[in-house]
C-alpha cells in the first residue's frame, strides 16, 4: 500500500509515515517493535490504528490512557505469555492470529512496564507490536524500566505541506512544484497563487484537528480556537512535568524570542534566573515533547556540523507553524479573522520574517534535516547571520530567509566569500518567484520543502 493510503479522522487524510510502517512490517517480520513518537494531537493514534486495520487480519489496540488497571497489571508478570495473550483477547473480544495480528500500545508512556515487556514479546515472535507515545523519553516515565533494544523509533511530525495539500483534495500541485524546482523554472503568473496557498498552510498549520476545523467551517476564528485548545493541552502537559510553569513559559515565549533577532534563544528572558541543571532538564523535556524544533549554532561551518554543535547557543521553532501564528497573537482572546485574512493576502503591517523562518524550519525538519545556523562578527556590536546550514555531500549549503521580495543577501555573500572552498549551492529563500542573482539561487518559500 503506497503513501496514497488514506487515514480517516473526521475527513480523509494521507500520511507519509504509513509507508515507513509498511516498510518496517515487511522488512523486519516481527524482529522488532516500532515506536511512533510525536507531539500530542499530531495524528499518531489515528495513523497506527488505520495501519493495523488495513495491514493485519486482526489487531488489539490498548489505549493506556483509559485501559483497565487489571489490563495494565498484566505486564507486571511475564512468566506466562499464553495467559497474557488469552487475557487480552478476552478483554478486547478479538482473536489474535500468529504472524497475522498486531498489538498496539497506544500512549505507552502511561504504562512503562508494557514498554519494558517489548523485549520479551518480540522474542516470543507470535505477533507484531506498534507503540505510540508523547513525551515518551521524559525521565520520569522510564527511570525504573529497561528500554528495549528491540524497539525502532520513528517521529511523526505535523502534516507537511504536501500532506496538507492532500487534505485539501489537491494531489498534484506539490509534485508539479517539485518539477519546477528540479528544472529551475519560474512559475510566472502561477507564483502569486502558490504563495497564497503556502500562507494558508502557515495559518492553518498541519495539526489534523486544526485542518479538520478549517475544512468543516472555512472560518479562521474557529481554526484559531482549535489551535488554542491544542496549545493549552501542551501547557497542561508541561505542568505535569514541571509544576512551577516555567517549562510552559519557555514554550510560550518562542515567538517573542524569534522576533527579537538576537541570534539565540535566551531562557532567562522568559523565566528569569535558574540553575543550569534545571534549565538543561527543561530544555530536554521541551525537545522530547516534539512540540518544538531546535536549531543549534555551529561553531565551525563544515560538513561535519554535528561535531561542532554548540549546545549553549540555539534557536527554538514551533514544530507547527499554524500553532506558531496563534502564539504570535496570544495576547488576544482569539486571532480575529481580519488578522488571518491580512496574513493570507500578505497585507498585515508587521514584519513577520520570523513566521517565514519558522515554516522553513518546519519544512527542512519534515525533509529529514537537522537544523544548524551560524553567526560571525560584522562589527563590535553586530553579527552577520546565516539562518540555516545544510550539509550536502562534501559541501555546505547556506540559506538566508527573508519575508520580503528583496534580493539583498549581504550576510550570505560575505559568508560564501569567507568559506568559499566549502560552499555548494547557496539559497535566498524569499516571497518572490524563482530567480538567479549571480551565484545565489533565489527560491520562493514554497520550494524550500525540496532542499
């Protein structure tokens, strides 16, 4: 079954991770379990249940958010797996078939002993096992168990731009954009419409619940309320991990921090003084929540950027740009339709370069890139900054992001002159059509997904 496989929530969706699950099933043949990690409300449970329905003769889904205590207690003692399987079949009224059935552990972090049991269940070999989890690696959920080595991990992101277009019943435009990118071809008259379609994605975002609301109501105010509900859910989750509320404050401060153009995220601006140890724990929790994407400063811009990752200097983006837009206007009871309409038509009198920077970060992450940026001195009090650095072969690819259509790219030029022997392609990502400006490729934002 291809990535055209539909995923049903309130409407019909296609999710690319389906193919990854199918690859795991066909290649691993029960030799490992697979854990689908991701933020809350990103669509993990829906994807996995649809996969179980379509690809197996039968399945049992154990939702550990609401499983009976007696069901959870089954995983405390694994000396008799026959009894475990009999009890599960009886509880869920489902017959399991050897090598034809799958057992799904939904929100497995709620039952750490079930996660630990994966080692023995996989060794038994009768059935396949899929886990889903949010905040899965937070220390409190795993401190007393042995993490199974028989567990593959994959991350589910919010809908990428192509999945979003699929949800809007557009199955062709992104493949046509890919052709335009490969052929280095301007879109001409179609460019303006493609930018408007991208801004719609930026406003609605890729959280399935928000996409549902948009499709059902075509009302941005209702979409905004849905996104606020998701953000409040995240705040509640953060308080369970860190009861003082400081972790939530870090999360809520992300748009303000990016708008400052300070070259780094400054936690103390959001939460004041805090010990280094506690800050490290909170940043780890934020990262593992999958609600955000970290972009680290690289101390030496070369192919092995991971070796030069500066853990003390970083930017933080939201994993979903739709949620980011709502956070930008969090001071209002809701983001009025007029603001959304002006954003959609690109007429809001605000410098929203950081919103474009966030959607580029989201696109690059969805394409499998780790994010790095680089700054170097301009004068005693100012720096040049390269927004993103990618590694391609034995060269690095610098990206500069602008919300405007201006083709100025001084930081990019000076950086490429400074490190000329290391540079492959260089890109200015902006709001105008595809163009070349000397050695720099000026790329419309909607093509950043192909980098």
